[in-house]
């Protein structure tokens, strides 16, 4: 496994992740890590016939999660080399199959990409959690969900999160995709038996579910957690189509119009 770090950031977290990853897996193509100055640069991985490319901000590359982020992205690279259906299936094709003939809000379409990413992440983290520690991942999931649940404007009355009509006031974090994110977090920790039933993640997830009654927390948790380890292409496509349709035009949200 060949890892090359380019840009204004430390190489140590990526080389440490390489050492961890190589205890169980290897990559045929070299990994080019490109550290960017832009603090808003999203961590993402690209692939071509010659190499994998990991793009990451300097801020993320110097954070306490840098090694874990690298392990996660290495796992995506491994799934890509395996031609795993989760990493070869076109999201655009799934959106066409799931939403053809429907009129759906643009924000819901955007959220459907997030659902597809969650399903990819389930399979990547099946690898990540074999080779890396779990405590930082659980803390990260808890922190991200707590931030999203708390991300709401001040309302009126006794409960500052609610307005006069008793409904949740939508903040920057969209409550419906927050509920799906909560379902993903629970599915991941339950799939790998990472937390006890009284962990704070469950309280946060239930709070997120109350804010988005049209989204089935248990339903999406089951969809993510029950993904088989080695699905066929058609099986995986069907699972993603069903999840997309459920969110965009089913229980996960009202259809705008036909």
C-alpha cells in the first residue's frame, strides 16, 4: 500500500492509518492525499484507473479525528477496488428509478444523496471498525447528532424549541434528514455492538425523531442495519431504491405533486 501526502499538512496521521489498515487489508492502487488550506474543504475520495485521491482540509488533517477519517476513506477505496455494489451503483440511476414521474422538492432530492452515502458508509465502516478503534467514532456520532438536534432557533413559550402552535421551528439542521442521520448512527453502533442500550445516542435519536414525525426512525435504522454483507447488484439497487422512495414520497416526506 503506497500512501503519498501532498500539501500543507502532517503526514503522520495518514501513515499511522496506513499501518493500521494494512493489518487486515491492502490497496492495489496508490493513495494520493491532498491536504487543502480551505477549512471548508469536505473530506472526499476520488478514484481512477491509476490511483485513489483523498482530499482533506488542513483543519481536518490536524484534528484529533485525522487518523480515523483516513481509515474511513481507505475503507471506501477498498470497497471501490472490490467493485462492491455499494460503491459501483449510480445514485443518479437510483433516483430515476425511485422518483420517475414524481415531483419532489429539491431539498429532498439532496437528502436522497445523503441516504445513498449512508449506505456506502455502512459498508465502508464494516471495514473501518475491523481495523480501527471505536471510541472516537462513537464520540463523533454523538457530537454530530447533538449539534444537529440543538441547531434550532429560539421559539416562544415554556419550550424554547417550539413556537406558539407547538410545532418545532426548523433551524439550520433540517429535522427530517437529521432523523435519518440518527437512524444511521444507531444502525452503525448496533451493527457492530458498540454501545449499551442506555447510551446517550438513543436519547438524542429519539429527540430527533420527535422533531420529524414523518420519518420512521426505526424503519430507517432497520434499512441500514439489515444490509447484507455481500449483496448482489440488483439486491443492493432495490434496497437503495426502496429507501429513496420511502424518504422522498413515502413516510419520509410528503410528495409535492405528480
